[in-house]
C-alpha cells in the first residue's frame, strides 16, 4: 500500500485567519505568541541577566542587525560576502565624527548610519549591473582592500586606530537602544518586504528581465535596497564603536562578514525573523565555545555548509511550518 | 516622419561576435496597424524585437519612435515611452498567485503617471485586468499560484501584464505558440479589442493561418534580412518567401 | 636594477599564472564556483609537509600523493556539497567558501604557522645573470607555467573531455542533449582544478613558508587574474598574469610593498566596471547585461 506525506493547515491556524482571529483569546494568542516571544525576550532579558551575558545580548543584537541587512540584500538578489564593509564604514564614520568633529554619540550614530549607507552604496553601485557572482566577489574583496589601504596609508589612526571615542550615556541606554532598534528594524522591514515594494525587490531576484519589461528601473531599486541594508549595517558598526570606545582595522574583519551569513542561512534565509533567530543561536553558542578561540570560525564555516546543503530553508521556516501545519501519512488509492 | 507613422526602423544591423543576426532591416509602422513579423526559425525576429525594446543594443542603424530616437536606450526607459512586449518563453513569478504577478507592471512609473499618482487598490485593478484577458472571476483562477496554471492562462497573464502598462505599441512574441485552436480563437477577440482602442501591434508568429486573419501587413525575415513587406497574401506569393519557408525545390 | 626588477616581474607573472590556472579551469571553463580553492592550495602544502616529516616519504612521492589526495577531496566536495546546490551559483559560492573557511581557520587554529613549516625547493641551485641572482625554483615555475598553459589549451580545445568542460559552462542543457553528463564532468573539473592548485602549491610554497592566511590571498589573486583576463580564456590568463605580475613588481620596487595587493584589487575593480567579461572574455551575454 503506497503512502504519501500530506501536509494540512492546523485547525487553529485556519480559525485565526482574517477577522476570525478576534473570535476568542485562543486564536489571538496563537497569532500574537510568535511575535510576543522575541519582543518580551529582548525587552526583559537585560533585566535578569548578569553583566557578562548582557554583553552577549548586545552582541546578539548587533549581529542580528547585520544578518537582517544581509537578508534584505539577499532577497533583492544580491548576496554580499562582505557585510564587514558596511559595519566598518559605519564604525569609522562614527569614530571620526566623534573623534575629529566632537559630535555627541547619539548624533554621530545617526550621522554614521546615513553616511555609512551612502558610502557603501556608492562603492558598490558600479557592480550591481553585473551578474550576482561578481557582486559577491567584489563585496568579499573590498573590506580586505580597505584594511590594506588603512594599513598602508596610516590614515584614521592606521594600525592603531582611533581610541577615546565617547561612550553612550549609560549601560542601560546602550542595551535598550540597540534592542529597540533591532525590534523596530525586524518588524518594520518585515512589513516593508511583505508590501508591494518588497514584492518588486523579490521579483528582481526572481526574474529581473520581467521587471525591466514592466518599465521599472531595476538598478534604482537595487541601489535603494543597498542603501537600506547598508545603513542598517553601518548603524551596527557605529554602535559598536561607542561600546568599545575604539575603532580600528579589525572592524573590517572576516568575522563580521561571515557570522551574519551563517546566522541568516541557519536561521532561515528569506525571512528577516530567521536572521534574528540565527543570530540568537549562533552568537551565544560561539560565546560558550569561546574557549576554543579560532575554532569558532571553523564552526561557522561548517554550520554554513551543512545548513545550505541539508536544510536550506533554515530553522525559522521549519518551525513556522510545524507551527502552522501538521503532517500525516495518507494512503494513496 | 510621415503623419501617422508610429515607428520607423532604418538600416538596422546587429552582429553578435561573428554572427550577423540582423542585416539592413528597414520598415515603417503606421499608427493603428497590426504588423505580422514572420520568417523561418532563426531569421532574427526576436532579435529585431529585442533591438526595438532595448534589451539588445544595435551595432548600427536607427530606430525612431514618435520622432524620438530610441536605439540604444535602456529597456525600462523604452517601456515608459509606451512600448510593451511579451516574451516567447513565459516566465511568471511561479511562487506568487496570478494576480500578484500583475503587481509588478502596475507598480511601473508609467502606470503611476497615467493614473495621476493614485491607483487605489492594486489588487482589485489586477483582478480587473485579468478578467479582461479571460480569467473568469467566478472560478477564482486569478488566485491560483502561477506554477499550477496551464500554458493558455500563462500566455493570457503575459498579455495582461503588457496591457496593464497602457502602451501605445504592443509587441507580442509568439503569443499563439503552445495554444490550442480554441484558445487562439478566444484570444483573438482580445487583440481585436486592443486594435479598436487604437493600439498599434506587432506580432511575431509561426501560426500563419491564424495571424493572416487579423494582420494588416507582414514583414518577412530570412537570415536577418527583410525579403518581403506588404499585405499577407501578396507577400506569401513572392518567390523568395516561398523558397525561404519551403526550400528551393518548390 | 631595472633588469633585475624585470626578471623578477616575469617570475611573478609565472607564479600568478600557475596559481590561477586551476581556478580558471573550474570557474572560467566549467562555470563551477570553487571558493575553497585557496584552502585546497594550503591543504595540499600541509599534506606534503606531513608526508615528508611524519611518514618520511621521499619528496617527490609526498607531492604526488598530496596532489592525488587533493583531487579526491575536490571530487568528494563536489559529490556531497556542490551537487546539492548546483545551478544556484550564489549557494555554490557560499557553500564552497564555507568549506574553504573551515579548512583555513582550522590550520590557523592548530597553530601550524612558523618558519619550520615550509617545503624544500625542488632544485637547490641558483644561476647568475650578470649581476642578478636567479634561483632554479623560479625558473622551474616559469617553465611549468608555459607547459601547463600549453597543455591546458590543448586539453580544452582538442580533447573530448576538455571540450565537454567548456560545453557545460556555455549551455548546460545543450551539453546534456549531446550526452555529456554534466554532473560527472563538473566533478572532474573541480577535481582537476584542485589538483592544479596542489601542483601550484608544490611549485610556489618552497619560495616561502606555509601560512593559512595566504589561502585567502591565493583565492583573491586567482580571482583577479581570471576576471581581468576573462573567464574561460587561457590566453587571458597569460595576459592578465603578465599585467598584474608586472604591476605588482613595479609597485613593490618603486612605491612600497604594502601597496601591491591594492594594485591587483584595484585593477580587478576597474576591469569589472569597464569590461566585465575581461580582456579576452568571450561570454557575450555578460556584456549585454546592460
């Protein structure tokens, strides 16, 4: 007797569609729970965690932002192997604004976000016309080039970097600022990607000839996606500058390029929530494994490969599927 | 340009590396005409259309649309001037339902400009367009994912995407291919309606019997060169055209 | 001094050419992105070292075994990783990059860095031309470069398998209709590319010592040569290696050594902007890619 796997929506999911969600507390809870868990988690954890783990949470938020930024680019069809570019640009912008021009931290954060985004877009603008693989290669190379240029020309503090950058007013502001930005970015951009604008971006990845045929200038939209993602990455970098009160060549390190990709791939590419989920898993994991030092990147590499080959949909989609549908074996007539 | 001439192609050449795809192609297109672009396989019909719509840049020659030279212009700019085309190999966005596929053309700047900036609910407009091309509203076909639609519907979707851009010139690349006689018979009234609205149409086709029922004029290409230009019956009588299609013995 | 710079520039070009050949074969000619290339290069060097020092195998045997091992590893990587993500070039890049990363960082972590980790030169002699000292290893590399390129050109233009390699890059579907099993050919291509990386390592590593961070440099240089020369064109590899080789050498002598890498990277960016298919590239649809 032949059998096949049948997948059906759960009753509770169907009952919570559209306006029927308001019919009882159960349905509303079903819809709200997946959203409330991360929000409450991020908002309440800082209050219960000790100092060390608060720093880890900070790291999670920063890497989650970088992963978010990677995912937005990936959904528009641009795979970036060099998120460190945006991170580093934002970090240096903020450092220079504060160090050389004396801007207060919050102002330099805002300035670095916009400037970093603009510069990152400007640098990558010439390459968006090319096939995807070339874009990826260039993103891999440019951070490495920046490192060498800084090393060779010794500008912006050269190998020693700029220290004595002003910190944010208090530890709590630090933590809650980045958490608030993360949550706003997560839900805000999720909304954006589900709107018609996001549809156009995703269509560019699917079949850009069709989109061009509709009279839409795909390079302008790609540039917009680049700016948005770049600004998010720059914000993350600028933020870290103020946390460490220092900026130097390490901001262009491979770490900042690889972990976001691993987080997004593990967590679930194509869904911004997956990027955050992946970061929430990988960063604490790497902290726990901190004793092994350089082996961390080996793990990221392995994770990356295993997930891309075996579970390309990522953890988030897997959980979402289980949450919304159930499977059973049915007999085939 | 003469009065009523919408498009003029003059001495167009295109070569890809060593292959001469188009040689010295020239023809005029009058407003409101339905021109058939025909010829054996590989004669350069799709290349000619790619040149006109900007997906490929010409090696030499002019293309003038409404007194504007469009040769070498970027494709999205050409679309905004009022030329829309369909593709021979239909490739919708498979994971989206049919009506969501329409959102992309409706998002186009040209459509926004013509609608005065406020289009209302794009979904409803999409469903209207789909109904016009034959997606019966009652059967909810428009809500089905594009991956499950048969070829007939996919071709109509492609047509709807072109119509939604409110073009003045529509170029249909092998619209009839893969359709049954009944499906062709049901699409022809849609094309007739477009003509009544005053649109100019170019159709690349292999199904000559169906094409000749509606075409005013045909241009015949062979190996990238134009070998005939005139009303269908007259063009098909030319010895050269018969040789191209049927071979030298005939 | 200029003659000396010139001679060493020629050697530099040969080194670059030998480095880039394997990558050109897989990426340029067969269209398979193998970003684990640098890792394979370093891996084979460490393997030779281990065979030499732990198993006390004769040097030539160590090299041969190491090349075979690297080729096998390449084939395995294709069979179990690349095959699953074939056709999505970006996933190919990420997956191979992840593997390369894991390998290189593993070596970095194991701390196998230092001057004792080096391979001996094949012929330990030098020749003196006028007032320039030239070592045999570099001459060997140049000779190998010429031989390999000629061999590769003949292979891809005149043998059935070589033509199959090119076929699957140009149009996989058509290649399939010709009975070319694109999966197996892809596997051979990756395997052969890794083997060439191992050969390059055997020739070039003796000039210095083995260092995992060189793996990234090798990948970048191979990329630069292939992109500037044009993917898939053996002639392009020659011209590009000469251009970059000379540019690097001149920068090193007349400006400063920290700028050399920047020169190759900048050159690659310029080419991507002006003529993306490279100097000799033949993939026209890239040009028409508005």
